[in-house]
C-alpha cells in the first residue's frame, strides 16, 4: 500500500487534510521515496513528521518532534490511564437504534455502521472497571471518532450505568470527556440524556463517592452542560477546548468578537471553571495523586498520622513578658521572611495538589486550596496566600481575598464534608479586599457563606493563625473545632492603623491602638478566644522557618488526633457549643421584654 493510507491526525474526523499540500512539500518528497505499509505510519498534522504507530502509542499521541497532540481513541486513552490489563469493559453490547428514522445527506443507520467500522467500537463511550495507580475505579471514556463523541440514548445509558456502578462498588468515578455535544439524529431523546446524566451524578454525590472529570479536546453542548462539568475535581488536558456553544456559533449568531484564547483550557482555568490544566504526559501521575487524596478518608473514630521529628528540645511558649509589646507582635506577624502557607503545606504534608477556581467567575490567587496527604490520610487544605517576594506578593493581592477566593474555599469545604476529609486552614491576611470589584461580587455574602459552611462541615476542622488575622477576611477561614495561633501572630477586628485612623484621626498611633485592641495571640489565649498557642523559635518564626513549621506540625498532629476520635455527630455538637459560646460575655444577662 502507498502513502494514501497514512492516518489523518488533524482531528476533524473527516480524514481529509486541512489544506492542500504543495507539490514540493515534505509530504510529497516522502511519498516519492517511501511506500508505507497500510496503517503503520501516521503523520503529525502540525509539523508533518511521519512516525510509526508504535512511536505514537508509546507517546500517547504526543508528537516527539513538535509536542503537539492528536486525539486518542477510547482504547488508547484507557491504555494511557489504566494500569496494564486492569480494565474490564461493561455494557459493550449496547447499540444505538434510530428512534426518529432520521436521514440528512446520509441515513442515520448508515452513519452508525460507518462509525462502528471506523472505530471498532459499538458507541461513542466505553465504560468499565479498572485500576489507576493501583486504586480501583470505574472508568468512562468517550471517543470523538464515533460521530464526534455525540451523546445519544446509549451514551446516556452508559453514563448512568457508570455512575450507578461507582455507587454500588464505592469506587471513584473517572470520566474522560471528548464530545461535540448532543446527537442531533436522536432529537429530544438525545437532549434528555443531559438530565439523566446530571441525575446520575447527583446520586453519586449523595453516596459520597469521589468523581474526577477529565476534559479532552473538545467538550461542548450537552456533555459540557452535564456530567463533564460536575466533577469534584475537573482536570483539563492542555489544548482542550470546552464550552456550551462553539465559538463559531457564538460569533455568527451574536456577532461577538471573541478573544484568541476563548474556551481554551487556559481560558477555563483563568475563569475558575477547572481545577488544573495538565499536559497529556503528566495526566496519569496527576490523576493518581488526586485519587490518592480523595480516597484517603480516615476511619471514623481515629486519625492515624505519622509522628513529627526534629522538634526543638524544649520550645518555650511565648508569654506576655517574653513576647514584647502588641506592636512588636504585629511587626513580627508581618515579617516578609516569616513562613507562609506554602512553607507550612510543604513542611507538614507529604503531597499537595492545588485546586483552582470557584466554578463561576474566577480563581482568586489570594486563597490557596487543594487536596493534601499526610501519611495515608487525605486532607483539604486552605490558606491565605502570601509570598516572600514583593512582586509575587502583589500578584496574590497580598493575601487579601476577593469573593471568588471565599467561594473557592466554600466549594472545597463542601467537598471535604461530603468525602469525609479533615480540613486544615492557615490564616494569614491583612483582611478581605475592600474595593469596587469585591462589592460587585458580594464580598459580604461570600464570607458569610464560607462561615456558614464551615460551621456545619462534618469533619475535623482545625485553623492555625500563622501571621496576620485581619477581621472578617481572616475569620472566614478560622471557624471550626479549634483555633491555634503562633506566638507572634495576631487577630483583630480591624488593623491597628485602621483603628487609629478612625478613633484618633491619626494612623501613626497604630502602636497605641494595637495595645488597646489586645490583639496578640497571648492576649487572645488568656481571654479564651484562642484554643492553643504554638511556640516559635527565639526571635520569631522568621529566624528558623523550618523549626517553626515543625512546631506547627506537632501542634496540628496532637489536635487532629484528638478530634479524630470523635464521630461526626459528636464533633458537630462540640463545634456548635464552641461557636455559640466563643466570644459571648460571661456577664451578659438576658431579660424578657
């Protein structure tokens, strides 16, 4: 056979080159020199490099020459993600019928026959059980080669079956989407699969079974508007495009000028719709790490955490006499070399996968959150994001969250509660951002929703003030079962400068205001407003950041071990009592009107 049997990799499903070749092009030269065996050689549509099918298979469709990717079939995607020989297909015999007896330029039945022959598959989705990194999962993989991965009745039936199987087995569902949307040839029957798929994921959520959605190029229409967008974690492969309506439809129907990156994976990430954008070669590793954290729920009544080594022999706790003035504490809490949330997460947890976005409007870099692992236990971790470098600190708005940051925190708190993952939060912010954008986004409502969610999440929730505790923006990540505070941290209703400016008309009187506010960790602990002080190295955490992190780790381990012995009902009862009584005056007297 000749070069005409080269497999097209331009991904448009037509098998035709995107543009005509010049007679003297590289392809023409290769055609004259070689007589390729049928199907053994495939050409990269980007750089025109011709590679043997075994090379494409080893690279999982990534061109070694230009690193561009081609679409993978369902079988190829399963080979990439599932452990070798671990996949067992379910419902392989389901086949679409022709409920409308639909014909356009070609009868629908003929299209189905051609798709089955071309893909060697019965439908546009394959489901089954598998292992990923040794962990059992239910796997659902779509195949764009089968009628553009469109969702008809059989695809909907398999999505429902996959979700039900995950519930039955108590194993995570991993869905890899690649679809042009609903299947027009099945009309309203196809559209109703969107509702069925969403209902299936609702049952999955109700059963507290983890769900990871992987978006691969492209994901549009009914698939994007249903199960593909409902993952606990949503990963988007690099170069993926996804949206409700395609850009051509939007541009032609509405006359809108669209940005160059419109609906790309990076666009989705920037606007808070997906958690991570992952290059194809890294997808198996990232998926393995995410699943490890999601399935690390501790057994109720225990919290098996590894011990902490390398602690100072006798760290002395700060006292009012040793700590210095309130203003000294404020200055130390703000020290740029003080360990931040990233230092603590790296020093305390064995792995951390940062998740992004509020799934609505954006990803606020002032709040960092994600999945972590400490030993065998999975966690959700949240914190205000400060940086040591001034430029990067500015990029994170100096740890002052917008509403989307609090909504990201709320989303992850709900995930933790549903999957039984303990939560650790790191408090370090001058306060919530106060500005026009924040008010337009309902800053007050976002903070209130985070506090409401935190009060009822049925897992241990421990907060540590590692630096500044600025007003409601700090409080949003500090309502739980215990509030720990490093010796040289502070927590206040307002910044000392703000208090001095309002009450004295002179911000330079901030040291005086700090003293009056009694905002030091030691003052708050003495008043019963902080549960535990965490000692720091002499001179402050910035003098020995690694030692400071180990001290926080030891305090967290002790605290989490205590709460890990409580059942969810007892934990929530204790938390409710704590939140009811914390800050209440012992001298308050209720009188009947």
